């Protein structure tokens, strides 16, 4: 298949450029606002629309800062030491989910303590919204032509502009599907069936670890890192603890409440 080769910039206004990658983040945060607002009302939490908007802003800052510095630290530290002006060029891509997760959790803890809320009760709602943003982010990766898959001869393989002449798995779309709508539907079903605080949070951690670990088998490892211990990629090494810890904690919260 032919890569659609979409212009990463969807709007130019003089010197200003508006990119699809950034738009995907905005769509994700707006969607999260409505999902969290609905969950807050369903659970009867004492948060107004402005409180939810404040929460989204706080978490967004945590996601962007954590995701950026996570990518720098885990994936490409030497490059950014040599090119410090690129540290804040987030519109060019270069975000780490694992760093973004840490940033989001720290930002949530800050918000929850300030408002004296129950952590798991609100976090369950927030993590239910997370797959929407993940799916949007992966679509942004696809439009940018980055984080493409390994060389393949499947009928839907694509030749990516930065991936050489050979066709590759469109692994960004695999991730967009599993980390987005599939994970959202599973978490939504859990939130409706299970009345135990924290189960959605840890189920998200476990599911992401599982999906990412499996999908890394189709994704080309970062060139500057390659394969690491036991032929695993950096993404797999970071996701395996999530799968194990998330699964154990989800079962613990399910039994103990």
C-alpha cells in the first residue's frame, strides 16, 4: 500500500504552523474532559465543570512534560545533549508514553491532594479517558511517518518516507486500534461491571503493558537504541513491569476493594 504522505502541517498562517500531531493531543484532551465530566456526575463527586477543566489542564502539563523528558531520558539522551535547542520542539514528535504516564500520575496526585479527593475514585475516571488520547496520539505518529513498523510483506505494508525503500508494518495504526478503542471498551466494561476503586487504574496499566509488549514485535526499534537485553526493545523492557505489576494490583484491588 502507498503511504498517504499527509502534510504534517494542516494550517499555515504566516510564520505560524499548526500540526496534526498537536491537534491530536488537543482532541484527546477535549475528549477526556467530557468523559471525566460524565464520570464525575455518575459517581456524584463534588467537582464543577471548572474543576474538571482545571484537572485536564494540570494533567495535560504533566503528560507533555513527562512525555517529553521521558523520551529524552529513555530513548535519545545523547542527541538532546548535543542539540539542546531541540528539547522543547514537541511539534516534531518525540514523546514517551511511559514518561507521560509518570507525569500524569504526579500531576493527578498534586490536583487530588489540593482538592482533598479520593485518589482511586477520581483516577479510575481519568484512566478511562486515557485510551482516547493514546489512540489520537498514535494517529499523529502515523501522519508524521514516525515510529513505523518492521519490514514486512503483508498486503497492507507501506513504504514510509523515512523508512527506506522496503514496505513496513503500519504499526502506528495497530497501536492506535489496540491502545485506543479496544482498550477503552474493555475499561468501560470493567468500570460498569466492577464496583471496586482502583481496578480500572491497574487494569489500564496491565492492558497497556500487554498491548505494547506484543505490538513492539511489529514496530521498528529506535535506531539509536536497537534491541537490548534478550532481544527486547526499550518499549518492551518498560512495558513488562507494567503488565506484571498492573495485573497483580488489579487482582488485589478486585479482591480487597
